[in-house]
């Protein structure tokens, strides 16, 4: 009986040793060598690059991995501080006349009012005794002067006062992402994006790395609120009919393996470095992770590997980072994470060795107790 039990233990240990020789023990994260072993094939399906100080200038010249074009933005420019009358605007006109036999006023009332006169699609308004007068394209002061000159032909003592209310052509829409969305009139032609955001009560605090989108005609321009606040030269001037909205940054990267968390992580700022990504995903597991085996998996479009294009050797690329060296740590702070990247914290192979050692130790403990029992 004793010999049979010992034989079973020996066979079990031999089977475990054989299994370990053929592969590795079950674990929660891959080992670096497992992920990269196919890179030595004659026709590898991916390329491997070690991130270092010497490599950073090379990768910075590669094409953008995403197929979506990056949105541009319009720089700031100085515009006139006066408004221009456009079709759809409304004018409040007051005409003063002190004459006793005035055509426009009475003896008791020395003024007459024309309120909310809408500028037609052709840019004109109708004035009694004068007819159609073109006001579109003029400043309110220029239009007032033209109206008065036209009236002086029939009412020499007339004085004109004019106020303008902006219509659609002199308004912009603040669609969302702020406390008070709505349509806002432009007080002048120097009205900027930041002024509009302030009028709308500011950006919502709940948005992570909020992004500004400006829709002008069929084009969409974009930048982040952070960039706009840091660079006043980008506070672009708005035009009538523009639509502006603020949205949360939709870019993300994934974490996997012996990381603090295996999850989808949104970008918290415009640029995320590899070291930022490690921090965002909660670091690496101190008891499991291989600090020499942080991997970043990325896919490039087919256009990035065409002849004559400075880019990677394969569409699928694995970047390796060594967080145990000074060069690796500094380079990790400079290497930029791209949207859709997969950050893998590999597991240290020493864990399998320790596991096998524990199993063997337990085996001999069982063997010793079994011997004593028999």
C-alpha cells in the first residue's frame, strides 16, 4: 500500500514537470516571451520595437495610426468692434421732428416709432414716404445716417435714432456641453469662442478633457478646452450662423494583464504618455508584473507600410518598455499613447518557478508524512 501511494505521488510530480516543460502554469497574465515568440518566425505577423531615447525620434515621424483625420482649428484674428446689419435683423427706429406741420409727428407727440422692422432677405427695409432703403452690409450708424438723409428730402428737420436686434445671421448657436445652451446674438464682429462659452455659463464640470467643436458650413473644427485656455492666439472669432458644442474626449486605451485594473480608460488630457497610462490604469501588480515587460500593442493602417513611407515594418506593432532602467523610464514619459492602444503588463516568469518550487516542496512534505503514516 505504501509503495503504491509513493508511486502515485512520483507519477504526479513527473506529469507536472512534463507539463511545465511544454508550457507554463495557468496564470492571470501573459509572459513577455509568450507574446513575442512569433516575432522570430520567418514571416512574422507583427514588428517589435524597443522604446528608448534613440527610438523616439523615429516613431515620431511615423503616420498617425488612426484612420480618422485629426481635426484642425482656426487661429484668432482681430475683427471690427461694430456690428454689420444682415437680413433677418430687426431695427427699432425713432424719428424726431419739431415741425408744427410734420408729416411724421403730431403737435402733441414730436416723435414716431417704427419698432422691430425686419430686414428683408434682399437687405432692405420699408420707410413711409421714402420707400425701400438698403441697410444690409452697413453698420447701425451708417444705416442711421442714410435713413436721416433720405428723410431730410421731405422732412428737413427730422432726426433719426436707430437700434439693432441681431437675427439668425448675426447669432451663433451653443448646442451643448455648457450650463445654458441656446442661441446667442453677437454684439460685434469680434465675438470669440471663449466669450460664447462664458455667455453659456461655462463648460460642465462632469466632462473629462472637454473638446470644443465648431461647425461652420460643412466643415467641423476641433480642439480641447485645455488647449484653448493655454493659447489665447487660438480663441477664434465667430461668424453668424456658427454652431459650437462641447463634448467629452471620446479617445481611449485598454489595459490588460498584471495591471492595477483591466479596463477601458478615457484620455484625461490631450496627450497621454506611456507613464501616464501606467498611472491611469493603477500601476502594475508588484507581486506578479514583469517591470521589463510592459508592452504596447498598436495597429497602423495599410498606408503606413507602403514603399516610400516612413513607418513601421508591419501594420501590427508591439512596443516594449523596460521600467527597470533610467533610459526606459525617461522614454516612457516621452512615448505617446495613441487612441485604441492596448497596454499589457506581462507577468514575470519567476512566478512559475516559485509556483513549481512550492508544489515540489509540498510534494516532499506529503511524501514525508505519507512515509511516517505507513
